[in-house]
C-alpha cells in the first residue's frame, strides 16, 4: 500500500510539565483517531518543551517513559506513530531524540537530532547525534528530521540518496521565522522530489512564541495541507506514486555529480 492518511497533532506544549503533557497527549491521540489516520505525527519535545535548564531533573533515562507511552498508543490505535521527540538521558549526555513505532507498537526508528540550535541554547544542554534518521513506514522508505535539521539540505539529501521517499519533520519552530519554515520545507520537497510531512507546535513558552503552520507538501512542492497558528489536527492523504512520477519526469538523482560536491 503506497497511500497513507497522515495526521499532524499541532498543539501547545506545557513548559517543563511532563505529567500534564502525557495526560494531554492521551486525549489528543484519541481525538485524532476520529479522522482514521494511518500515521500520526507529534511535535518536537512535546513531553517537556524547551525547559532545557532543568534537564537534570526532567530528562528521561533512555527515553524509557516516552518509548513505553508511544508503543502502547501505536498498538492501541493500530497506527504508525512518528512520536515527535523527547529528552533522552544517556551515560554521555542528553539527546533530543525522535521515536517511531509501527502499528503493533514495535520500534522502527530512533534518531538523535544532529544539528543543535545555538539561538535556543541547545548546544549548552544537549549532545548532537551522528546517525541517520532512516526508517521503514511499512513499504515506504522514510526519513526523520528535527526542526533545525531542515536548514541543512546536504543532510536531508543524504537520506534521500539512500532511497527515502518521505521526510517527516518534528519541530518547535518560532513564529518570528515562519517564512523560513515554509520556504525551507517547500525547498526540501522540490529538490528531493519527496513528500514532506512537518508537525510544528503552537502556543508559547517563557521565551518564544511558536509558529504552528504544520504542513504536508507534495514532491512537486505543492502545499497539500497547512495548519494555522493555533492548536489543530492537520490531516492529508499522501500517495507515493507521485514521488515516482516526479523523479521519473526530472531525474535529479540520476543527474547528480557527487564527485564535484566534496
């Protein structure tokens, strides 16, 4: 099956309050199922927000609680769950980690954010990852990226050159740079001839107002669906046949000259 109905849960995250955020997500996931999606996507750091100064207190050992929560939710609702990201504590530091589960609640993807955003002090509190974010969404080769990653086209192209046809982006992107968010996502879709499914948060924290505007973009760069700035369930259908058509019509991947790009 090369068609999927995807739902992005765009919502306000409660700053530094994991208990309230887990309870809220329970309710949001149940409500999201009214659209009968195949795939649900959550935003970045939905468990704690950007309360980075308290990571020693609220980061999870091995992301254990969030992994258990997402696994049970994916199995309960029978959906693929691109579970946003959480703060994962390890022996060598804390990572901003994206987690993905299949319909049976089995883990199929785990990606530590590679590019840390200094304007929000990530480099002071988090470790950067060094592995790709590839995973198999059933028959769909997919890639995960976290927020600031989308400003690095060479990183996204690395995944697409490995066969990915869909890019899932989870974010807490500020309203002040909304137009960058939109332009970068559209560019990543066009240049990689892929679907882009991007789930941003809404609302605010003590330091930022967030943009919302979660988006689903087709492989020709067309905006299939876009949310506003408030809490919203954004649902759209994606068809992987469109990727094959786009890549067949303009063979970008065949025409690359990587020997020139060093």
